[in-house]
C-alpha cells in the first residue's frame, strides 16, 4: 500500500449529504440494526454469488455464535504500509461505477446492483469465502467505535473449505470505522490479511494480502501458495458496501514436458530465488552400465598387411560434464541455474567427491588384428541425485518430479561397505570388421562379383550413429578392460 497516495477528488454535495444523514441518525440515538431479514442477508452474500465468474462457487454460510471481539494474537496495524495483493475502493460521487474494475468485478457489480441491505449508519458486513481450504482466525484489530450487528459475530473463528464466513459491525460514534483480520492458512506460516475501512468522509477501502507473522511484512506473491481477491457486494452503496474477500490456493501443475520443466528451472531456480525449492529423494554413487559408457575412439584394421596386427593408440584429455534428466528425457549439459538448489542438499558424506565438470587424461593402447574393429569406451562413475522441485509463481505452483542429476566424481570413492568406485575405467571392445565393405571392393567368385555380407556390429558402425557398448555386445562384440 502506498502511503503517499494522491488525494482523491470527491463530490462535496454527496459527501456532506451522507454525513448529515448519518450524523442525524446518530444524534437521534438510533440503536441496533435495521430490520433486515436473514433471507435478504443470505441473498446478498450467498445466493447471488453464482452470477460472479471466478468466485467461490456454491458455498454455504457458516453459523458462528461468538459475538465479542477476541484477539488471541497481537497483530500490528498493517494498513497503509505495504502494497496489497488486491485492493478496491469506492470513490463517492462517481457516476460510472464500473470505472477501474476488472471483468470479474464488473460482472459482480451487475449482479448486485439492487441494494438489499439498507442501513442508517456506517456498517462493515464482511464475507470471507474459502472454496478450497479451511482457514482459522489468528487475530483482529478494530478502529473506531463500533458494535456487532445482524446477530453475526465480530469475526469468524473458523471457515471450513467450501464455505463462507460472515461478520458484521457498525459504527456507534465518530466518523469512521475499520476492521483488520488475519487468518491461518494450511501448509504454510503465511497469514491471510484483510482490511476494510468505511469512513463518513472519504472512500470505503477493501484490501487483502499475505503476511509473514515473523516479520509482519508481506510475502512476495511468487513465494506464497495462496492468492486473494476482493469485491463489493453492494457496489455504490457507500454506507454499507458489504465487502467480500476470497482466498484460494494456487493451481498445482505437475510438469511432465522436459522443455517446459527446463524453462521453469531456468527462470525460477537460481541461487537467490526462494520461490524454488528442491527436495532430494535419493543420493548414491553409481558405476554406470554399458549403455551409459562414453565412446572415446574407434580403429579398424583393414590392412594393407593382413598378417600383422596393428596397434590402436589413443591419448587425450577428455572433459566430462554433469548432466540432468527430467522424466527420462535428457535436458542437456549441466548449464542449469538450479545447480545451487541441488548442491545445497547434497549429504555431507558426498560433499567433496564430485565436480560440475572433470577432465581425465585417458591413455589407451590395444593391438588390433586384421579384419577387426577396436572401440575404446570410458566408464565414468558419478554421484546421482534424484529429487523434486516445487516452484511457486504468481498464479501457479509447479511440481517437477523425479529429476536426476549426474555429477562426475573428482576422485575414487569408497562407500561404507568397502566398495570402491573408480572415477574412470577404460574398456576395449573388439568386433569383426567388414573390410570388403569398408574398402568398397568385391571378391571374384567363378567370374561373378560377390559382396561380403556385413556383420551386425559393422551395420551398427556404418549407421552413422555412435553405438552404445551394450548394443555392440548384443551384436556379438567382445569386451576387454584395459589399464
């Protein structure tokens, strides 16, 4: 809420006519409420709501019997200190009542044009709708001299999910009155804050927000799992505008698409973004199976000497980066801003055994007979982290489950059972090579050209796709671990 708010232009004749009328009523000693019937009250706050798009829906008022203001918790006055999540005033003398309203508020105005709860003094007949969750009163503060009315309580103690709670107070002396209430919300420490002010001179005000009771500061709209909205039930009837507040839990969306998940992680999960939370469900060191080995180099011996073995030599520094997957789909290398969220949850026993990327010097020598293909593979052990993200935005709560992070080991690791995990093991894989096909020559057989049939391994090699070690083994390749 902005304390440096510009003064609003008022219609002086309308303001003073209202002031004279209400002042006269107070001077005559009017006591109690006007004889509004329960049916009219119910119609104003319950039955009519179906005409308002996006409000609580079919909810029933809750009958509460307490009729005295009880503030079980000390709550400071928070009005005019912070920008509210939702706010609405009602400028007096305004001819176009729809000015400044959104589409839902305009529709609500159309459905409540008929004033059904008339009064002769300032009144705050407040309705709170909670269509999804049960909320309970935390504290309350009242400004100005007032009393309860319509046989309704000063405030509602509990509002079960799918219902509304009503309270009613009216002025007894003075020129203004205000109501400030806070409610507990399930699954969070955040409080729903509601503020209503009804002055004799000036505009009625209605506001709601989410506050952190530890600091009494508003919660960033991106960090809270709840939202609130406001409207007047009797828009344009300044003496008794009948404020209504609705609190709703944000939509929970489970993200399955890898690209969408990656976008959300990139936009919301850097180190200084508390709206993103990561929970680790499993942490372990893994020596990957053949399907996850990394191909380093290949060599095929097709001569020219068919009787001497050739030597496959390979020596190179290779850099390996961590990677992450979402829903089984590889989302790319480890250029992920969520790294800080993930690494902060790594167990102490694993803190110093990994790196985001690691460079290994791999030196391999292997004899290769004629007609054979040799493939060097690296088996890179890694720290595997499985977990879930919860990202809270202005409108939704996104859940990204079963994300898997694989971080290369920085050194050999020994677990509690004595099992050793080398950060790098090298493997050599041999397979028959189709030299005829590779050299594109054919053999003569009784004067006819004969093409040598390719092996399954060779077909994999000729496919242009880097074959996995597991595929080559299945196709008949042989395996040898080398130092």
